[in-house]
C-alpha cells in the first residue's frame, strides 16, 4: 500500500502534463495498424508456425495482436469512430497514460470512441479498446473516463477475451492459425467471425469483478481519483434496465449494484487515503450530434 501511494502521488504531478502529450489522428493510426500489422503478422506467423499454441500462455504477443486487430477492424466496420479528432486524441492520451501503469506497458495501445448510442465499452486482445458515444456522454470528469478505460485495460492484461475465444472454439489453438501459406488473414477472419460478437460476448462474472479491481488500482497509480469507476457504475445503475441504451451492458456485464458491492469489499477504506484528481475542468465534452 505504501508503494501504491507513492506511485499515485508521483503520478499526480505527471498526469498534469497529459494534455500536452503527443496527439494524433486515431482513425489513421488504427487504419495503418490494421493494414501494416496484417502484413507483419503474416511474416512473423510464418516464422513461428512451429510454435505450440496449446493454451493461453502459448499465444505470442504478435499472435494476440493479430487476433485483436482483426476484431477491431470488424468492430469499426460496423460502428465507426466518432468524427471528432480532438475527442479521439484526448481519449487516446488518457487511455495510454492509464495503460502505462499496467503490467503490459509495452503493448501499442489504441483507444477510441465509436458511434453508438448504447452505453458500453469494449476491449479486444492486443490493446484495442473502445467506448461508445452513449457511455462517454454519461461521464462528467476525466477520472471517470480513466476508470472505464482502466477496466477494459484489465481485460486485456488478463487476456479475458482470449480465454473466451478459446473456450468458444472461435480461435483454433493449433499452429495452423499461423501456417506458412497465403490467406492467413482470411483464416483469422473466418475463425473469429464478427468482431462485435466477440467483444460483446458475456465474460465470466469473476473476470468482470477482477477487471474492476484492476481498474481502481490503475486509476490510482495514474494519479486519478480512484472512485471514478464506482461513480460511473452508480450512475449506470440508476438507468432503468429496460432502457434500450443499456440493454447490451446489462446483458454482457453483472448488474452495477453487484459490481459496486464487490468493489466496496475490495477497496474498503484503503483508497480513501489516496487524494487523486477528478479533473472535471479538463474533461473533453463530446460534441452533440
């Protein structure tokens, strides 16, 4: 806990410079990552075709990214990014700062807001994370955004979706996934199917609870108010379950009240001593449709 507090206090100063971090057009970055990464993974896959893929630990980082890239491409094909470059730059900067506090800072993380009025967020293997316009509109400060993104980062670092893919047999764990022949990308596409279906697939409740616990720790390390995610869950919990905008969220996640109860037990009073920042004044307000 002392170490956590020290990291959080150090991060509080660093996070103030977040707004001046390197900015770029996320749409172009994702497009280039999908196109260039596809070629790269084909070459690397051929070189590693003899490596055993007998379990989750058998996936190389390149293989994980190739799967996530395909899912991200499919998802963006169905729900494109919101056409607001400043919004995408801002969310990407916040997300990368939070992800830098995780155990996988080496991933080339990509974050974005997609055009959907649903209230939800998605993660794909390899560091591709998306928040819907509907969810973003509910947020009131940067700490809440950081908490939401940190939850999805938790899914990636724990490879929760890879486990779902493996259990569902949507990904062939055999080496033929990255065989030495042309058409590898078509094989990945056929094995994965709809990216939206994969990322929206219900995870085990324990996986969701674990991602919540990871989220509050990463947010605190990044210098944010640790209760950002609980505040979002509380707000979502007030939305009627039969509201169409939260239908998918209630279908794919435990009820916010259950998540809040679990987080309350995990956080106890230890996080009360961490004086993180909410940064409401710096929060980027999404443009109305």
